[in-house]
C-alpha cells in the first residue's frame, strides 16, 4: 500500500470518528451518558487491554514472517552467488550450463517471480530454472576429488537455497488468518462505539474530538501496519524489493568476466526462457 493512501485512510477514518463523536455530543447530557465514570473507564480499560494484547501478539507474528521473508531473500541471493563459484569446479561440460541457468534463476527471482509474489499468484510453483539445474547436474560424471567435493558442496548449497526460497515465498502468502482479521475489526468497532458513549455536551468540543480522534487514529494505523507486514512484497513505502538478487546478478556478471568469459544465457532480462 502506498504511504499516501495509508495516510489518507487514517485521516478519513479519524475525521469520520470525530464527526460521529461531535454529532452524538449534541444530544448527550451534561456529564455524559454514564452515571458512574469510574466504572465506565474500568470497562473501557478491559476492552482496550484485551485489544492491545491481541494486537501485540499479531504484530509480533506478522513481523516475524516479514523478517523471515526479508532474510530468506537475502540468503537466497547469497547462495546463488556461491553456487556460481562452486559450479566452476564441476566438470567443464556442465559448468557453463549451470552458470547460465543460475543467472536465469536469479533473473527470474528478481523479475517474473517477484512480480507474481506481489500479485499473489506464485502459489506452489517451482522456479523452472531450479528444475533445469537439477536435470543438468543429475547425470554428471565426476573424475577428480575436487569435482566430487564441489558436487557435494553444490547439493548442500542447493538445499540451503531452496530453504531460503521457502522462507521468502512464505512471506508472500500472509500469516494472519481471516478469522483473526474479523476479530480485530470487530474489537476495533466495539471500542469505537463504546467511545461514543463518552460524549459529553458539557465538555469542550476540541477535547471530545481529541479523545475520539487519538484512539481511532492509533487503531487504524496499527491495522494498516498489520496489513503491511502481512503483505510485504509491494512497490510502496517499506515494501521488500529484490535488491539482494539484483546485487547478486551484478556479482555474477563480474565473476563471468574473470572466470569463463562469454556464457550464452538462455533467458531474457526477467528470467523468461529465450
């Protein structure tokens, strides 16, 4: 979500809540609807505390998923760069192909697959270049101890790369279930309605507006924060971008110039097969 849109939502929700409070205030008795203010404040404290505790746990859950997705994207990019180096120690007949396919894998992550994560259409699909690399290395003939060591290292890096990819993809599907969103919105609505009963015609309008506006603005801001953490892959403010994989592509280009020169790349700039 764009930052401007989020600010507009907070302002609109706050303005609507303040308008509702001032409208109710016109008909509210002097001293408010509650005859026992302390008891009413105690009930509101229970509501606010329960909502705050639930919100705190959900924010922690969403942030954990967000951080895992960010760390997974960075780890995956690092492992791709390491696999390019490992591929150079494998037999010549597969080293070039694996290097080219790793380049296409990185382009696909930073291009086509990242776009699909943002759109929520990636699902359980594998990266096609991961399958191509498996087919390339499956029947390789190893002749030296160095090649055998490199092959074992390659398999370890492949497993770690797939785990990092799973962490990244997991963050794209969201971790907050629908029923939890329903409870959060219901609790927010209950708190907002309860606040309306604090309307007091004997209290200045600006104080009444401040009471309602401050609570609603904080609640709406926290809900928007949850939505952001639950959907971290986007172009908006603070969204995760494929910066690490783009940096890896630059590293691969530099390594290719030093190691194997011109390697034909079987894909376009965004990872689609050429």
